């Protein structure tokens, strides 16, 4: 069986099914059948608007973010597909905090559902900093298929990085 580094914490029977699809060169078919739609969000401005729409729908009381951008430096090898940071700067006599969301440029060409899943994940960090039960409940509130999308995104990563 091949090593499925993005799927290691899933049950063995699921890993075996994905390994079988991989060995038969059918992993790409599995993904493209389920996720055939792409998106046209290619600029940082379009990504900001996309994130803001989701935030306004589900997280009105969460703090506003100052910047949203695609980032070429975020990669699968660094175990980061998205990043949520708060940068504090002193301006004059005041301390200013800016919240930034960065999404890996890998998602420029990914199916729209995977982009939404990673955006939902990063937006959830505006309210919940840790990956705990309440964090994942919030993710599911914003995207009911969150867990399936996360799994399929990991399958997509396996396929694209083979």
C-alpha cells in the first residue's frame, strides 16, 4: 500500500479504498466526478470579497479582517494551506492590531468547494483559535459538508502531489 501522508489519521478501510483508486489511476476521476466546478477567484480583491461575503453571512460579530490574499509561500510541504494572523504594530502612541488571512495559491486552480472549505476554516479562527470541538462545530455551521470536503481535499492533495 502507498503511503497516504494526508490521510494518515483516517480509518484504515478508507485509506485502503483511496490507495486502491490511486494504484488504478482513478483518483483523478473520483475527484473530477465529485468536484467538476472551478472558480474564477484569481485576485486578492476577489478573494477578499469572497471571504467577506461568507463572514457577513455567518460571523457578523467576529472582528473584521484587514487583508486577505493568496500566498505563494504557503504550501503543502509546510503543512499550511491557509493562515490566519494578527499583526500588532505601534503607530504613534497607539497599538494597532491587523488581522490577515492568507490562502495558499494552490487553491487558485482547485475546485471551488475546496477553496470555500479552507476559507471557512480560516474564518472560524476569527472566533475560535484552537482546533477543538467548538471550532469544528463553527466550521460545520458555515459549511455543513465541511468534514467531507476536508477529506476530499486531502484526497485531492494526494492526487495532485503524487
